[in-house]
C-alpha cells in the first residue's frame, strides 16, 4: 500500500505535456508577435525565438488606463504569427528540479498563423525550467519550414544474375525511420 501511495505521489509530481503542432508551418523569415511581460515561459519564448533568428515584435503601445493600469497594444500588420502564453507563477522546487533549473513552470502556449487563423501550435505543459526550454527548442525545430525532411517515394529494382529472377523493390520511407522492403520470387511455369 505504501508503495502504491509513493508511486501515485511521484507520478503526480512529474511534468506532463500535451502538444499539438503542425510541422513545417512556421516561416523563420516572417515577423512574430508576442505580448509584453509575462512570467518565465513568456519571456523565454521571446528570448529563444530571437536567439534562433526570428523577428519578434511586442507591438505598439496605444493607451494605458489610468484607473486599472491596463495597457492596450496594436499588433503590427507585418506580423504573420501571434503567440499567446497563459501561465501560473513559477514555483521554486529545489528538491524536485535540483538538476533541471530549480523552477517549476505551468503554462499554455498557442501560436497562430494570422494570415489564415490556423493554430499551428497548442501546448499545455508543466515541468522544470530546463526541460521545458529543451521541449520548446524541440517544438520549434519541428515547426520550422526548413527543418522538415522532404522525401519523395522512389523505387529501385535490382535483378540477380542467376537463372531465377529475383526482384528487390525498396520504397522510400514515408515517415522517418520507416523502411519497406519487398522481395519477390516469381515461380517458373513449365509446359
């Protein structure tokens, strides 16, 4: 019973991520709009994208409410993508995240293509700081247009020099690390 409770406790502390993305849909040469401020994940997304060569804009300040202090921003017309980040305060977890950045993040990230209002990333995540940043880089690697492998189906046929005719047909993989090899040996018919 104690082992089961320990397992449930440890399982409850692990980082969980639910990521839906459309590979090859983020053009690195286009402007990206990201809102100002935010907690750790919002700041880290802007910083990471700038380091990767993206043109990240935080918009133009239009007005500040004197009563509530809320600010209104205008999204640049040139921005093809918009990022939305909702997150909770980060928590200091020095024991759980001792080798992974000490901070625990809980966030939702969404990236949309403003040209067609298509959501290209929907990420619900929580985890330690460094592992979340590694996942962010992996997600951006998959989203970027120039990082998607393009493979066209091809077939090669080889015939053996023996009397029996063997054909080896190798089809190009449709997905990474997937190969299909078909070996055929037609039966001889004699009269």
